[in-house]
C-alpha cells in the first residue's frame, strides 16, 4: 500500500498484511479516509473484512470512508463475499 496525495493506494495484490496498517492511518488522521482501489488485480476476503472494520471505525469517529475508483477485480471480489453494499461500492458500480 502506498500513499497518494489524497488517497491511500492499495497494492495490485491486496492481502490482509497490506491493509492492516489502514487502522493506524485512520487513528492517526483527523480527516476522511479515501482508498484508491483502481490498481487492485486480486483481493482476498480477509483484506475486504479489514477494510470493512476500518470503514466502521471511521464511521464511529464521524469520518468519511470512500473506496475510490475500485477495479473490476476489487468489485467482483466484494460482490462474491457480499460486502459490495456494506463497503459502499454499489453506487460506484452503477447498481
């Protein structure tokens, strides 16, 4: 995972180890959290669950959480495990 000027960029191969640091990023920042998932080629269920936990953490702290420009692979994986709506991806996917 890397940091873009306005977003945290997920790795092409998105695994739990790569997204676990998002919790610390949420704790350390007073602003909304934007995740760039445009380059994700594969993502596992554990990483998606971690993203959901971070989303809930942001909500509890009254901060915004957005997954910007998710790739088709990211959207497909989220749909498969039933987290697309919970992660706020349905509007992004045009559903």
